[in-house]
C-alpha cells in the first residue's frame, strides 16, 4: 500500500488576531499548489482516500492534492484530530482508512508530520518536512495495524527541489 504524508503549503501570517486554524495559504503556497499537483498527477499509486486537517491552510492544500490525484476521484475526509496532531494521533486517524483503500494521503502540520515520517521509517530520515513537502511510503500492513517502523520511504519531494530539477526526479 502507498501512504502519502503531506505538509500543508506555506501559510499566511500577515493578519494579526486571525485564529491559527483560519490562516490561508500565502502567495508562495498558492504558487506551489499547482506545481505540486502536477507532480502528484505523474506519480504511481495515486491516493484514492485523502485525510486532511480542518485548518484552512490544510484544506486548501488538500484541494491541490485532490487535483493532483483527480484521475482516481479521491474521497476527501476532514479529520479534526489532525489539527496540530502528534504522530500517534495521525496514525490513529490513518488506522481508520477503509481496508479496501490501497493508497491514502494525509495532510496536516509540523512538527507532527516530520516526527511521523521518522517514526514510520523507524529511524531519523529528515530534520524537517518543508511546507508542501511530500513523503511517500510503502506499507505492507493493513491500515488498522499501522505502527512505527513499519513503512519504507520511496520518495520525498518538495516544491523547492521540484523547481531545482527539470523533470522532478530525485537525485
């Protein structure tokens, strides 16, 4: 099975007094969205099930992710437990993925996602999952049995890396 771990795109901090949950994407986040959607569209094992945090920035990122995976008409589910969630809370949400789903994505926040990437791999792979960073894992267990150390990283992509390469391939 494929698991896509995706941090929301760059958000806007310019509105004093705005609730964190309501912060939208900034101009860079909106620019990165279509580029990352295009990259996702070219990947194998598109997600048919997408979990997202209810934060505005995560929901907007989820719209770009759904656009990237549009060929498989993914189901988009907003999960309140994903808002600023710890890795174990994210895993609890992922365990609720239907058994017949072979590829799922989760869009949420740091530091939980960076910690989740490292926990699933069973070792420190990254120091930080950047905004709209995408870590794709192969998982050999059913969703309900997902736990740390049970996945293998197969790709890691960021808007910055994608912009630095002509074809978006990893070095």
